[in-house]
C-alpha cells in the first residue's frame, strides 16, 4: 500500500488490487473508487465509483463504510472506514466536531488513521488528541495542516516530525504493534 497526499484532505491510497482517492481536488485522478467527505459532492472523474453518501459498499475488493457526521455549519459529511490490502484505514476528512461513542463503535479497530488537525476549519488539538487516543491506531497520518501542527504533536509527545514524500507498507505485519507511528507527508 502506498499513500500520497495532495493537500488538505486529499489522498490517494494505492493497494495491490485497487486505488482509492479521498477528496480529490481535480478530475485528473486515476482510481477505482473516489470517496468524498462532503455529501452530495459531484465529480467529472471517469471510470471510478464515486461515493459521497453514508452506507456500506464493496468496490474492487475494497470494503467501505461511510459514517455520517456533521460539520459545525450543520452540513453533512462522511467519515470513511475502508480496507485496502487487509489494512483498515479511517479517514476523518474535514471533521471539525467530536465523535460520538456510537461512531467510535462503528469505526472499530483501525490500523491507519488520517487525522485532520492544524487549521481553524478542522479538529482542534484537544479534539484530535481525544479521537487519536480513543481509536488508538498503529499509524496516524496528519492532514489539513499548514506548517507543522506543533501543538498537537507536543500534546501526543512528538517533536520535530520529519515529512515524507509518501507512506508505504507492504504487509499489515510491518505496522508498529506497541507504539503509534506519526506521519506528515509532503504534497505529491
């Protein structure tokens, strides 16, 4: 699995059998499935299954659940949980509100959490820390930040986190077991 960041909440997750695009910023994306955080999003992307509504889906051997939430402006958004190459990923997209206990139960065990933190439009440090601690993923990939989200990193005991061009893992067994790896990506 290879994860690349295109900025904000936009990612491409390429697995051995399928590619998932999260919140693509343009229509030049090559993916089997496109997931939009904002419900009712439309796209001109060709040859991909586009999902922007809550529900459970199976596309190109990728199991997907879109869990409904709302933004502070009461606009409906989705939290996505999906499996690529037997690795469970949760993308919180542009979430800026707390997650309920029922939502945490639906999210379940997560290997990689894509966590929005660092700007006024997404989770603040306290919210992000609470969600991270509750989900307890093996890897956290930060999103939606401008500059290093130093307040959040300090709150979780990390400092001077180097950025990477991409995050790659071949097997689930390569993910950390006893600790959480924090990742900041460069825009691809």
